[in-house]
C-alpha cells in the first residue's frame, strides 16, 4: 500500500500521524499493546512544542485538560525561596507552556487522530519485529502483541519508528549501540490530588540532586472539591538503577529518607510523597 507505516502509538507516533493526515499523506499506526490506555505521570509541553500542537488545532483542548504554567519557582532544601521567573505566555512567548498528565496528552492525540483519520488507521496488538526495504517500499513484520506467535507483514511506502526508548527498529539498524547511558540520577514519580499551592500554576524545584531534589507542579485544574492533581518527581544522584520501564513500581524506602524533614509552609513534602496512589521509578538516561 502507498502509505506511511508508523510503528508506535505513543506521543511521537500520534503527533506524526496527525501531521501527516493534515498534509494529506496517508498513514497507518501500529501499536504493540492490545488496548491503548493512559499511562505515565506528569509531562511538560514548552512553547516550542505547544506551537507544533497548536498548528494541529489542539491548543484549546490541551488548555482544558492541562495547566497553563505561569512561573518557575526555586527553593532550597529548607523551603526558602531562591528565585522565581515567568514561563510560557507570562514570559512573553507566543504560545503557552502546559503541564499535563502524559496519559491525558496521549488521549487527546489519540482521539484527534481517530476523529480525523478514522479508527481503522490505528491497529493495536501489533508488535514490530523488524523492517525490510526494497526499491518499491518497505515490508514491516509484526507479531500479535509482545511475545505473540502469529506473524503479519504490512507493505508501505516508508516506515517510521516511533516505538520508544527500547525501539526494535533502532536495534535493527544499530545492533551494537547498547543500552541508553545512565546519567547518575534516578527518579521516583507520583501524583496526588491536593489543594492548590503557590500560584496554582507554578513549576517548583527544591533542593539539589546530590542531597535530594523535588520537582512539583499541578497537571489538572481543580475540580468541584477544590483539589488539583499534583505531579511530583524525586531526583537523587545514585549508582543504583534499573532498566527504564513506564510502569515499574518504586519503593518509598529507596528515596524518601532525604525528604523526611521537608515540612514547608507551602508543601509538606513527605506527606505528598506518602499520599501518592502509586510510585513509579525510572532512571534519567541519555
């Protein structure tokens, strides 16, 4: 078929699909999991990224599901203010900075793609095994999900790998590349609904990596109960880490120690951490 094959229906694959659809270039997206769902925690779209999504007609809906971030506020590990600066439109940019749940962002993209291109343009439960190219195009081989035994081949004009940090196609072209390089900083992440803090649209950084650093920001507007969904990230320099995985559960005992006395007037950090519905762990890699 004379269409672009996109491998992966994450943020990159769906955004690419929307851009191709807008340019009237036929494409089809193949996703490894059987059902595409919202995973992950908080994410940030800086103005240069929001500009691209606005060009796809998504700024209004993103503003409804995320937070238009207004300021970056820095504290030391004693909760004392060091510095504050505006962000996004507040800083004079033409486009806003959005703090948003990664799953909300993915669902916005997924809904838009299905609405504009059609539901049949996304095929789930197709795990990529490899790609071959000839003079007329490409042949991509899929299994029926990770570990599946059935095989499917799809012909296309070109294949684009959007299958993430553990990309099968990347490993095919760069078999000796090895694993992503660990930065020396491990991260634990979680979310919790709480009363708004500071400007209710602040991105907070407190402490530092060697002794423990927290990044805290809201990712959904307050509901009728007055509570916002707050995202937090604990970052600590450590030689210990495990291979990156979106859904790996983390243990409080591995990181809460450095933050145990962070009781500030604007946030009780250990209470915030302990109140998380669940904690995810992944290394910061290059």
